[in-house]
C-alpha cells in the first residue's frame, strides 16, 4: 500500500464481520490503520481480516458478544496491554429488533435491543475513554439511523434505541470537548445494502441502494478531518 494516511493509527470497529462494519474495517486497513475487528461471528471476522491482509494491511480479530457482562472490559484490558492509545472507535454494532406496534413489544426483545444498542455502547465508551484521550486526534464515530430523530410507525423499538444512542454520544462529546482531542461524529448511512436493510425491506431490490463501501469511505475520511465535535453526517 502506498497511500496510507492512517499509518501508525489504531482503530476498533464493532460489528465488523459484515455490512458497513466490514467495509469500514477494510477501508481503514487500506488507509494504513491497524484494525481491531470485533463481532459475534469468528468466521466473518476471519474473512474480513483476510481481505485486509491480502491488501497489505494489518488487523486483529476479537470475537465478542457485546451483551456479555464482562466481554467489553476484557477486550479493553487486552488492547491496553498491547497499545497505549486508541485513535478511532467506530460504534457500528446494533440489532434491528422487531418492526411492530409499540403496544405489542416483546419485553425480552426490547431489553436485549436496548442492551446492545445503548448499554453496550456506553460500556464501550467507558472502557476505551482513557485510550481515546491519549490519542493526538481521537475519533469516536457512531453509526445511527434517521428513525432516531424522525419516528416512524412500527420502528419504535429500533428508533428509541438509536435516539438514546445519539444522546449518549452527544453527551460524551460535550464532556470531553474542552479537555481532550477527541471529536465525536454521528453518521447516518441512509439506505445502504446491508443484511439489516434486507430484513427491514424484504421486497426491495438491493441493487437500488448504495453499497456499504460508500459509507465506509465517508467514515474513514472523518479520521483526517478537523471537524467540530458533535458533527452529524448523512451519507446519500
């Protein structure tokens, strides 16, 4: 690789086994960053790692279910033993939950959706805050959805979790704004060719929506941009 603006940087991408997470990890690796890949499926992570290595990049896989109570602290401790700083944390992992009326929510499914989409995200921020603060240009990128700010019928479970997630990110952005180099951005990928999109719109022609690589390129570009924290990006 010759064009490696992120050489020497460390990135952690959640939900990196497929879709936007995988595309982002590959793009980060192509730009020279060492990428830590985490998701529940080791096979998918190994495939992404192979793509990064074949392109001349470097990556480490860390299979992990983010809803396990001790998983995130263990991951943070393992990374801190090997690296001093974390330069880019991409919070991409999430679950859709059922598209159903609010009055018909399954309590267990709601709890799991909020645990992954909100509680686990807070745990990731808390566990990697110290490493991000030690970076000379730390970036925290949260992948969201328009339903977090524009409620839609039957999308209440996912939308509520994304609204909470965005508030969490923006609150953290304010807390570190004046005391660190960390900058926080929220990325709304819009209609993108992912498994989650296919589940939500089963009759849609996937060729009619953009590939995840376009979203990934915009996320990677944020690493080199000097932007005001609390930035919101829509990828059309």
